[in-house]
């Protein structure tokens, strides 16, 4: 028996070096509505240390109902090869949606990888980097 009976994750928050730059990127790529936005208060005293002020970040409401947040933390560079986050993957409905996303990323000048089919896992992926070099992945079911 498990210790915790969870139904899934409620939210993920990434730490970023420049909240305005990251907000613009995620707004452009996903266009999700901001459920909470304290990014205009980032430079006010104490905000970056205040959970009640969401650390001066932004929290998006995804169509799935989960939350995705950004938190400004300064100048430390992201490194997926150290303990912590490797990547974040967002679901899309189909491989055709990956093809559409690939074209949209290219049109926006956002570098990205190729669509990779992973038949043993029953899915396809498309990866790209956010402004802090955090790997963002789109995942679609095959078939």
C-alpha cells in the first residue's frame, strides 16, 4: 500500500532568470490564460521571497485543469544534467498536432528538434528549449 493516495499532480512551477522574457515566451507558445499574475511586482521589496505574492511569478491555467507556473529567481543557469528537473512534457491530441506545432515553432523562429516516433511507448515527441534552456516537450499518442 502506498503512503499517499494521489490522483495526479496539481501544478508545476519552473524557476526562470527573467520573468518578462519567460512570460512572453510561454504566452506566445501556449497562449494559456494567467490564473495569477504577480510578475509586475517582481522588483518590489520582499516579493521574490513571498509565497503569498507567488514570488513575483505567473501561474497559468492549462486546458487540462492543472496549473503551470514561472518563478523569477535570478541569474543561475539551468542544467538538466544536475539533480532536479530534466524536462517538462505537455500533451497534444495527435501527431498531426505535433506537425502543426513544429511548423508554428519554425515560423516563430523558435529552434526545435524533429518529431520522434517512439512506437514502443505508443507516442511521438517534439522538443524545444525555453529562454532558460529548459527542455519543453510536446507529446502525442501514435495512431
